[in-house]
C-alpha cells in the first residue's frame, strides 16, 4: 500500500436509504434507469478484479439475493451505526455504535482483520483499502487514506460478534473541492506497477458470471502470488452512481491443497443491473501489495 496522506476531513452526511434491508453478497437492484458509464478513452492505468467465494458471506457487502439491499448504501443498519470522530492529528477516526450510543468493541476476524476500511472518491478514483486499529474506547483510527481533495465514500466492513457481517458507508471529504475525473474506459488488459492483468469474462446483469484474471510480469506468468488477507486476491466492486458495494473473494484459499498461487485466479460474481462497475483487486507479490482496477460494463445482452 502507498503511504497514507494525512489530510483533514469532515463528514458530509448520511448515506441515502434505499428501502430494503442489507442482503448477503451480490449487488442488487437497479438505481433508476440503467446508466451508461461516463468513461475516458485511452489506457487504464490500474487494473484487476477479484471475485467471490461460492460460499456466500451474508451481508450487504458479501453476497445477496437480487432483491436485497446492496452493501454500503446505509450509514445505519440492523442496530449498528457508522459515525466519524474528529481527530486532531489528521487521522481518519470512526466508531461503530449501537442504538444506545455505546461503541461496539467485540468484532470477529474476517480475512485476517477485524475491520476493513475502504475509501474511494465519488468519481471512483482514489481507492484505498486500509486496516485501522481500535482504541480501548472503541474508536478506530488510521492515518488518513484520503489521497487528495474531493468528495469520498468510506465503507466499514466488519462482523460484530454474534451477528452477521455488515458493510456500512458514510460520505466524507477533504476540505477543498476536487475536479471529478472521468471513469476510465472498459478494458480487458490493464497494468499496475509493472504487472499486466488480463481479464477473461465479464459481468452480466441479472445472472452470475465467471471471471478469469491472469497476472504476468515482464511477459512471464506470475505463479507465486502470496496470500493477502487469507486469499490470493481481494476484490471490492463499486457501481457507478450510488457506489453500491460488493465485496467478493476468489475460489479456494491458500493452503487448501487445490488452489494454485497464479497465474490465473477465478472468481464468480453477479451484477444486478445494467451499468458501469469499477473493480479493485488487491494482490500481493514479492512482499508488496498492488491494487489493480478495471472498469466493467454490465449489460444483459453482454456475453463476451
């Protein structure tokens, strides 16, 4: 990960409530009419996607039926609320609270961490995936992952002990306005940090699809990907517009006796609606975590 940039932030407000409860895994439900992506043509400078375990992990970020609420759209759900906390040092600080206002401190480990914090600009740039530490009073802190001026969405991905996994989202911003960036054009091959990632398969609205992602460097397949967060790839997918959140993982896991560490990692995902999605994969090689990004357009007629 890049060194976090310490920037002052302030809360912008609560996420819009879309009606149904958070579900368990797939993105779900169109947001009005299907919107075509506003993309910039040319090379995409970061790219890769990861996928989802066949074993669904029940909450808005980890698997759902087509009628369920997507993850990350709510700031409060099932009695838990995401609240940002001012921090004089410039760190990003927040709490997860219960209806009585008390901070939740008992969380289970998921993918090697008790808390996953994902931030991204509203234009789907500036993606960061970091892991805060919790103080004794239940406040989570991490050096600010906001990489520049603009409006951001922050997602807390966690599992309270005795409850199901949840993804809550809240808007936040760097104090100065930023100029929105156009979404990069869809591509089947992208590069990041000298790695080339090739995608076979795509998202198809309304049904599951298979995605095969192949990693190479200097023209040679990478066959020694290293485990990161208990997997060879870790994906967050966000839908353009409302930033509905899908957190999926690849087939298999390191050490299961059948999953190979590259060059190809296979994922399964489902897009509930037409439109553009930005897919962010964290993968680790030679001791360094790289984040690769794809723009994918889901269409019911798409079959390539």
